[in-house]
């Protein structure tokens, strides 16, 4: 993918760009309006596939991006044809415009994530497809980029990703991965179902009965599934512990942190 990243931090811009490019993406980073205009002028392959927006980006740069997205919303995504700066080279020929808008990921600072006004204002302004809470690891960032790249509602066979730190779940194919989709985790179907249920609970405890229903459905009897569920949770807990993830048990309730 070709990705535009706007931020107020040169260090973050450099780190994110290196991570994206190491995975085969093309990254354009901007920390100022001038850098933003240069990125647009240098990008001649049509619209960007995705835009990453840091919530600590300076206001003038956010305003420039907002203008670019508003200009693009009627017919195309950001491209050199959309908002080419006045000092762009006259020999540069704008590429054909495409009838789509780039996917948007919002990078959120935890201290700001608790501020409803700030969060809602940014969400309203940019309508992000995903929100990434800082700090995040390389694998988590690339998992979100894979989610944006594969999020095509016209295809039923593309993965739908569920991300929890360095864990990535392909809910379409019911597969789990650690630190990117190049590292699958060997899970049984029941172990996968239990893990997905715990991740979807988002840090809240699930009772044994709730997990059993999600894993087995309503058809199996309680007595039949208790021993199998106990074995499933024991095995899943051991496998995740080796990767640094812990399933907490409180009585007959479970959660993953």
C-alpha cells in the first residue's frame, strides 16, 4: 500500500515509516504543511491507499489534511491531481483520479483517549476506519495496515481481522497469529473460539457458562461439555503463556489482558 502519515513528531514519523517500508509498503511522512505539500507533489501513482493521522499533529497540518480529504470526498482520494501545491513541477502530469477515499487510521494518545471531547472531535473530523492506541508495536501497526488493505466489502473471501496487541485473529478463516500473519498459532477449533470470545470481551470477565455457549453453542449438554471446556481452557492458557499473554481466572470467570 501507499500510505501517507501526518504527525507532529519527526521521531515517530521516522519509526513508523521504517516499519511500513520494511513490510513492503510505501510511506510518505509529513510533520509540517510544507512536507505535506511535497509528499502530495511527489506522489504521482493515483490516490493514497491509507492515511495515518496522529492525534498530536499540529493544527495547521490537520487543517491542510482536512481540506485535502474534503476536496477528495466528492470524486477521489488524495492525489497530486487533487491538491497539488502551487510550486509543483509543471512537468509533472497528474494521474487519473479514482472514485474512492483512502482508508484512515487514527493514532490516539492514551491521555487524550479519555477526553471524550477530543476523541469525538477527531473521530467526527476524519471518520477513521480504525483507531490505534499508542504505544503500539510494529506487529500491531502492520496488522492494522493489513486490516485496512483487506477491508473490501465486495469480496467475501478476504480476512476480517481482530487485533489484540501482538495477537491477530482472522475471524473469517478462524486462524490466530502472533506478531503478524507470518507466525500462525496452532490452535484447535475450540481453542480458537474461546480466544476470539475472550478478545471480543475487551478485558471484561466471561463466565464459564458464557464461554461454553460461545464455543459449543446451545446444543451440547452442560455435563458433556464441562470436561472438554476445562481441557480447552487449560491448553489455551498454556499456549498463550508461552507468547506472553495471560488468561486470568477468577473463580469460574476468565479474561485476557
